């Protein structure tokens, strides 16, 4: 029996919110959704005509997020037993637990969600400074989130749905980033700005 009927996929904004909440890079989201180079994650959350995430892919994402590692490995093992052939990482032995990932840090400032993937002090300081200038330039309402991906030393912004987000407002957001963020992506290009980061050590 078909259990999922009248499926409507999440829109690009919803998927971007999920990515912001998880604090994952594009590469990690591609892995989470079981995607490949032919249809990478950015093609679902950006561009003039974002792709739609089918129900099987969304089910895959939801399962990865909802199931603990042991249950997920049992699902993969069951797929193997049913005749599928694929590679997947075996769970590590109990005697050698994986090292915990650095915890993400996040806060809200002037309505914007500020996230450092690894909880880096200097990244959060840059994000707070960005929020201050965005507020001063009267464009904070246009920024949904600023996410600093510590693993690749790059900050990305997601914009709120707002009728007033015109070219002049985008320029002011860019200026706020240029004043405060060491390395950031804007309109598909990478820029250097701010001041050199200090060591967290």
C-alpha cells in the first residue's frame, strides 16, 4: 500500500534552514541526502530554479537524522541481505569510540542566527561584528542566518524572504561582511575581508 500520498517536497528555503540548523557544509549535506556529483546539495537550495528533493531522498535524510547509528547500520545491513551491493562504513569497535566533533555555537543577534560550526571564538566574534554592522546599515532583517563553516574557513549567508531585499540592500550586507568576516561567500564568489583571525589556542 502506498503510505505517502500527495507528496509536496520541501522548498529551497526549508532545506537551507535545515542546513543552517545542523551547521553542515554543502559536502556533508550531499552525503546526508545520499546525493552525488550529478546532483549536489547546492542545486537543491540555490539558483534560479532549485531542484526538488523527492520523497525517497527526503526519507533518506529523515532516517539518517532520526535513527541512532546502530539502527542505521542495521538498516544498511538489511539492504545488503536483500541483495544490494554497496560500500558503507562499518561501525567502529566499542573499544575505540570516535572522537567527538567540536560542538557548534550559535546565537541570535538583531534577529539573525549566527552559527560557528566548531564553536570557534574568533568566528563568533566576527559574526557578532557582522550582525552589528548589518543592524547599523539597516539590513539585518534581510539576513536569516550567517554560518561559519570552520572546517573550510568560510562564512555563508542565507537571506530571509523579504520584498525589500533589493540590490542596494545586498550591497550593504556585502559591506558589513567585508568589514568583519575574514573569508566569506557572496553571490557565488569567495571574498577576503575583516581582520586576520587570531588563534583560539
